[in-house]
C-alpha cells in the first residue's frame, strides 16, 4: 500500500538556521506529493506541491524537490523564522483515479528567537 | 471567498451516544473528503464524495460510521454508539473535480467520555 515516512520530531532551531525535514514515500507509479502545515490553533494549509519527478515546489521560502530515484520529497528552508513554528505534514495522492491523501505522522518545528 | 467550514468546532459526548458532524465545502467544489486525526498523528482518510455519491468509503473503520452528502454540497458524518476510541479531530476537505489540491476546514474535535 501507499505510505509516507517523515523525520521524527520535535525539531528545535534558532532563528535564521537552515531547516531540513526528511520525507520518503512508498507508492506505485508517480504519485503527487504535498507538504501541508498546521499552525497552532489553525487548520491544515497546503504549503507546496509537486506532481511529477524532478518538479520543485516552493512557497514562502520553503522548497521541496520530487526525487523519484530516492522516493523522497524533503522540505528545506534556508533561514527559518519564529513564525515558521508549526507542525509539518508530508503527504501523497497516488497516481490514477484515487483522490485521498496519505499523510506522514507530522514533524513539530519550534523556532526560537 | 469563504473556506471550508465545520460545525461544531468542539463536541463532547458520552460513550454510546450518537453524534453528527457537519462540513460545508467551498462553493463549487464537487469533491469532499473526511479525515480523522488522532493526537500526534497525521490525518487518516475516511471517505470521499464526488457529488452526492460516496466514491470511496474504504477508510471508514466500521459500520458505526456513516456519511451523507444528499445535495452534493454539505456533508454530515454520523457516528453511532460512540466509543472512547472515537475521540479525535475530524477534518473535512474539498476540491474541484480537476485539481488534486484539497482545502481543509478547521476541524471538529470530538471527545467521547
């Protein structure tokens, strides 16, 4: 079946540090890949996405590249801010007619001033 | 425009009772999804509607769970004979029929005492 494995948290960084949150997936074919973010007290928001191999999704300074050869979609940001503190979820939708998201377990990020 | 709304935001009930959770999707979105998120975990798929019909209900855990979308807009998730293990955040999302990006509501936190 389909699955997503995320780097376990929590992750604590100082402001302006470099962020990487690892994500690998198991799925047949070419799934669509997503990063969602959940800020404290808020609902899930789409952060970025990539729908085919070698695509790079980017938003708000975050980036992730769809790597088919390593089945990975690692999230990176060059300089984190306190406002980036949130829970980050990697997710996929399988190729074909399926529409449901399969999520990883989430990574809690805390950025300290 | 208005996003996905869910009511109530919080629901506390007693074991054995019946509950209904409501989701109002983004206007014009034909696809609607229900997920369940336990504390510290990623959301897990329950059911997906395309229009009025359930296109995929493979995530419903047992026959105590049922969902409807009679007019292709608002959906209600119904849980009979609630158990303490049903306590979780219930999330609703919607999308257009063409796009895979799903927009999430703020969720209903269900607590079964």
